[in-house]
C-alpha cells in the first residue's frame, strides 16, 4: 500500500517550482502525494500535475489575520483526510501539522525552506519576531525528521532547535537543450523571485540609470511590486526595466537563457538571507547564465568549487554599476564562467538531488 504524504504551504501552487519538484519526485517514487496551498483572489486554474493538489480559500489575504485564518482552515482540512506523513513547509504551516499529527498518531516532517524568524520582514518587527520565535522554539523540537536547503542553515537550525536537519538543495531539473552560447544584445540582467524587501531591487533599479545599454527583467511579484514600478517611472526607466510578473516554471525556463547576467543581491538584513542558498542561483547555472552573487557563505562555497559567479562584496549603486561594467568589458572571463555553468549544471540538478529526497523519506517513520 502506498504511503500518503501531505505537504502544506501558504503560497499559490502554480509558481512553487520547489514543491512541484519534490511532490513529483515522491509520486514517481511510489508515494501518494497531496500538496495544499493558498487560493488567491486572482489565482489562475491549477496546472495539471502527477500528484494531487488542493488550494484553500481565505477571506483575509495578508498579515496576522490571514495566517490565523489559513492555519485554522488548514487544521480542519488536515484533520479529516487520510495521511501517513504530515510535512510542514516553514513555520507558517507548522502548528496545524504538529497538532493533527499528534491527534492522529502520525509521522511529521519539518521542511525549512528558510530561516523563517530571520527574514527581513520579520526581523524589522520585534514583536512579530518574538511570536514566530516562540512558535519555532516550541514546535520544531517536536519534529523528529527535518531538512533544509543548505549546509550552513542546517547547522544553525540543528544547533538552535535540537533535531538534526538534513540537506536537500533546491536545484532545478536538468535542462535537456544546451543554451545558445551567443546570446544577442542588448545586455540583459535577469532577476528571478519575489519582489520583496532585502533583495537589493531598489539598488538594482537605481543602478540602471548609469547602465544605459542594459535592460533589466524582473520576474515575479511581491510586497514591493508597486513601489518598484513607481521608482522605475520616477527615474524614466520604463523602456529598459521590464516587469514580467508571475511566470509559470516552463515560461521561466524559456526566458532565463535569454539573459546575459542573473542577479541574487540579498541584503544582510537577517541571518536567513546571510545563510541562504537561493533556488534562482541554481536556475541561472542550469541555464548557462553567469550570475552576480553576494559574498555570503553558501555562494562562496559554490564559487570555490565551480567558479560560476561574479562575487559582490558590498551592495551599493556604485559597486553594482562597476561590477556590471567590468563584466561587460571582460568577454573572455565571461565566456569561461558561462562554460563553467554548463559543466556545473551536470551535477547541480534535481536528477542528482532527488536521490537524497528519496533516501530521506524512506527513513521517515521506520
């Protein structure tokens, strides 16, 4: 009989590449998988997947009221569905999974996609951080099986909360077609991800004023969507800064190889970002696109092994402009990094990483 696994997230399911990969892999490996997420006001129809999906509709859409409502609705839904393994993705779904798994005597798993109590949106609000920290300190030690996305974060979470965290990196599916080595002009900088604070996006747009022959493509949406659009309009950059909005994973895979440079400009506003290992980093590598990364531990570790990045020591308009200008004026170095990306992509892909996922879940509950 197939073991039934239920994963819970608070985001829209269509754009969650990480969970689509995890759920698809486990379904392929013989598990019966259900992914539960959030129904937004303008959510498109669910894309077909090999696993089951469920979206929960809420009256509230942000803030404490949303989290409270979503967790209550999630609790009652989890209570009445047949599940063998409950997996909470980050702290915002941990309480219903903990309580229901205890009530029903089932196995529970905690998947830490980030250091939740140390993201900028939480760090800058001490009272909110205190609440989430209390939830983490009480709930995480009660999860016997845990994993996260990078070695540095695994060490910190294990030390702070007690359970041993294993590492399953957030890497993309291997690209079947080799990207074109000769990406035509103009020079395109690509940002993948949510448009939230702490991502260096304001600095990036301001730098575009001094990079006249460069285009910036921003994918995704977020809390800063309107602010960034207003800044772009204020600086008269509408022709060179393009907001592409939410993109399906397949569309993103088509767009990424068209870029010349990927960016991941996290600001050191909390330990979550400092010890992060962003999925966009691996997406750029898989597409054969060199990227600009901050000098944070996980990116330095990858750079030492694969030499696929340009490393930025500090984030400012002047340092960013200088970095891009140096990249554009060094075609031989750029081509070497591009070739290094294609070589590294043979190792940094989901076909390799999913083996660790299968091994982890085979141990769960035994």
